[in-house]
């Protein structure tokens, strides 16, 4: 799901299988994890992206 906050697109993803690791290093992820992304077009040809992962089953605080 996504929505606009001014000129920033905010997308939230839930319901992803917990079988695949979080990253290429094999950090675990549960099926309850939530991924939030903030995207802003800075100028022609450039997009600023920030991602936050919330997974209280494995991590005590969000990962930025």
C-alpha cells in the first residue's frame, strides 16, 4: 500500500513470507515483518530512497 505525503511517496509492505532472509548475509525475517519505504524525486534522474524494516520477532528496534 502506498500514499503521498507532499512530494514523497510512502509505501508499506506486509505479508511477505518469512522463509527468505532479510538480506544477502542471511539475517532472519519473520512473516510479521513490515517494510516501509520513502521515495522522493530530488531532480531529473535522481530519486532519494530510505527504507525501514520493523520485525519485533527478531529485532528490538527498527532497522534503517
